């Protein structure tokens, strides 16, 4: 059974950076494409970014492009999100997710089969 676990969240000040990690277990990590999503209080889950099975292709939402960077280390079964120049509007629970390649629109949460429990990032002004 595939399991994902996020870490690295917390309370930070606006303008600083944070690095989130997502550890993968229970399957072959390099069989899965990976995505990051977030959910702010009272809002739906929002796509942040995506990478393919080897990390050579990435895609980001317009809101975070240029500030957030996604990467993966297949040797360590770990997926990362580096978030720079954080703003209070970035406050949310951040989730990593895994999907089978070719399983529909990678920007849609419905295309992902496995999810972590989420890690809270709170950005104070």
C-alpha cells in the first residue's frame, strides 16, 4: 500500500523560504508522477505543481510559478517543494499526491490515487 508523508511545515514570516518534503513508501516511487496541492481555510484544494516520474518535466500554477520549485530524488523516494518569498496568502495545508502516468489532467486532484495527510504552513505578515 502506497503511503505518503509530508514534513517541513510550520509558522514562518512573510518573505522567507520553506522546504517541504514528501516521503514515499509501499511501492515503486519511480512508477508515479507526483504533485503538490494546497488547501486554504474555507477553500477547495488547489493545484500547485507537478513533475513526471523522473523529474524532467515540471508544471506550476500561475500563482506560484517563479516562487515555488518542485523536485524529486528517486534514490531517496522523496519529493520536494521549495517555496520562496512566502506571502500570507500562501497559508494553507500542503499535500503531496501520487498518480499513474497518463491518468488524466495532472492539474486535477481527481487524477491522483494517493495522498499524504498534509502539513500546515502558516505565513505571518
